C-alpha cells in the first residue's frame, strides 16, 4: 500500500502544472524544467530532492502542487558532481515563495558544503505576491548564499524565461550569466512600470532582452538560440572550470604538439603600424585544436576574453583587439577584463595576456563615465592575481595601458615581446609634438620622429631593464607559452592578512 502511495505522489510531482501549461510552455519555444534537467545532466544521474515540498500559505486559496515550482538536486555532468535548481514556469509561473526559496537555499548550502559547482535555471515571474514578505525574505536568503559561495564554487545562471525585479540580482551575483534569444529577459522594472513612471514606451525585448544584455550592458556572457543549444553548451563550458577554488581545471589530453612552429604568425603584424590585424588569428593558433571559448563576444569588442587549453591545461585569455577602437582600453573593456581576471584568479586558472594597446580611449565621454575608476579595476585585478600570469606584447604597448596590461611592474611572471613591439610613453608622432612643440620645420620633425622611433619602437630597451623576459619569434609563441605554464605550475605566493580588499568598484 505504501508503495502505491509513493508512486501516486511521485507521479503527481512529475506532472508539474499539468498538460495545458506544459503545452503553453512548448508553444513559447521553451522546454519544461524537467526536460531541461534531463538534457543538462548525464543520463539517469540526477537525484531530485524535496520533490514533495509544498507551500504553507493559506492566502487566496492557492493550490498546493508538490515541488512548489522549482526542481532541485544534484547529478553528473560529464562524470562530475554538479548541483542545480530549475524553476518551473508551469507552476505558479515559477514564482518564488518561502518553500520555493528554501529549496533553492538548501541545494546551494549542499553545493557549498561538498565544494561542487551549482547551476541555476531561471524561469520565473518573480516574487509570489500571495506570500508577501516571505517571498522577499526568500530572495534575500538566496542572495546571501550567492555571496557566501562566490570565489569558492563556480556559479552559473541560465536565464531561460522571465527574470524581473529582485530576481535579477541572484544571477548578477553569479560568475556567468547565459541567456536565450527571444525567450529570456532581465530587468529590474518592467515595461508597464517604466511607462507609468518615465512615460517611455518600450517592449520587453528592447528593455531587457538577450540582445540588449549581450551588446549593451554586458550582463549576458553568452547568448544562445534555444534551450537545447544553451544546455549542451553549458555542459561543454563547465569542462573549462574546476570543481572549486582548491582544485585546478581538469587536464584534457591533446594531439596538438606544444612545440609547433607556426610560421604564418611571423607575418601577422602589418608593416604599417597603423594598419589593424585580427587578434583572433593569434588566439586560435595558440589553442589546443584551435578551440577558444569566448566570453562576452559582442560586448566591448576592443578586448577579447575567454578560455582555451594549451597542452591540455585550461588557461584564461585576455587580448586587445586592434580591429576595434585600435585596441584601446575604455570603460566597458576595463570592467569586462577585470571581472574575468578575478574569476580566473579565484579558481586557479592561469592568465595569458596578448597585448597590442595604444592607450586608454580619450574623450569627454570616457572621462565623464569614470575611465579613471574603471581602468583602475583592471589594474587592480592584474596586480591582485596570484595565478601564473604570462603576457606577449605583439605590437604596441603605450603609456598607462602598458602598465595596466599585466606588466612586470604588476608582478607579471613571464613577459614576452615580439620583435615588432613598441613600448613607450606614447607614439613617436605624439611624443615629438610634445617634446619639440616649438619646432616648425617639417623635415626636422620627420627626423625627430624617426629618432624617437629608433630608440623606442623596439622591445630591446625594455628588455635591457628586465621588464621584458625574452624577445621571441612570433612563430614560437605557443611553445613559449606552454613552457612558461609548465614552469609556473607550482607557483606559490603569500600575502599579508586582511579582511578583504577594497576594489575601486
């Protein structure tokens, strides 16, 4: 008899909000919470917890549905233990009440206690109005756990439907946020409230759709076309990350020789120093199997960040992109790179920096939007990081931007330069214009520019000071990076005790 009761209860919990609501979810191009869990985890590995939990609210005659609108549990992703919660939009619109929140908090606590990653599949109408302050307290408890777990276990958020109001802050506190085109959105206040308060008439998509957060705000780290693609890609993305901050990412053997000499890189840099080239070509040629997992590809395109492997080991890549704003650093690029560097440092992922930077982007827009403070975030992130830090200057490294981009002065471990490198306070023309501002003779100015170029438009002066460890052939870059990574594997750095740092937020 007890078995039949269990079977009935379990069957009831599996039905979620019922066939009609499941059908409505599918019509929107969305999978149900259980379908998402099935794709995300290895087959038959997911163990659900609290499937029979129900809310305790007596208000407004709310129905009691087992699970209370969220599926929680743990399983295996490519054989690794991972915890997850998936909000079920077919039950009360995935809205968060006290029991719903308690289930999420419980699984977050478990993930932190066993030091395993946690993934949140967000699809919720927000706080459950019928439960009032209990809903708000539930969000607060989740936020606190996001902060407690930060830097200890990887936290990934998938926005797979609406995410509004207080609900947006949990994803914002996690390490990575992934969104789905056309079906997911994030905003603090919705279009109706915006129209009432500011008289702006804006759609859900234009206010907080995936494209907005991919291109304009940078909140979305990656955007996918549908639920299935997102879930499959997250499985692959997780392979670059360690289980927690006391471990290193999993080694993946490669058939690519680490000592490969790629002569095509010797001609990557144009003879004209003002002609751009594509930094992606260099990145791909240093990666195992040329696989580069880029983060925020459409936000602040003047800097590139992402993960790859060199000799089977995960590394984080930060690179200036000469094809965009000549590779200058600006507000968005500084914030984008700084957060990525801090993640890599927290989770024992070495950082490779590929440098071609003429400086910080000038102009009133940048100054008035706080380039001083935001540029300092990037400087701080590099100076603070204790993981192996290796850089390659490919062409230009001018002024403060030279210092900021993992220079020897910020404790870069190994700093390489290509023969085409120029390291100076500024470019030859600008320097001559300032130093010899009284000079009017064009021929004399041309001669002075050439003299400055001869003295500074090469890496040998910096190398003579010990600021550059070696000047290498471009074709040897992958080999040099691999050898440095191997040498730095057991790097240890101690720092004075402090409660926490004071990053220029």
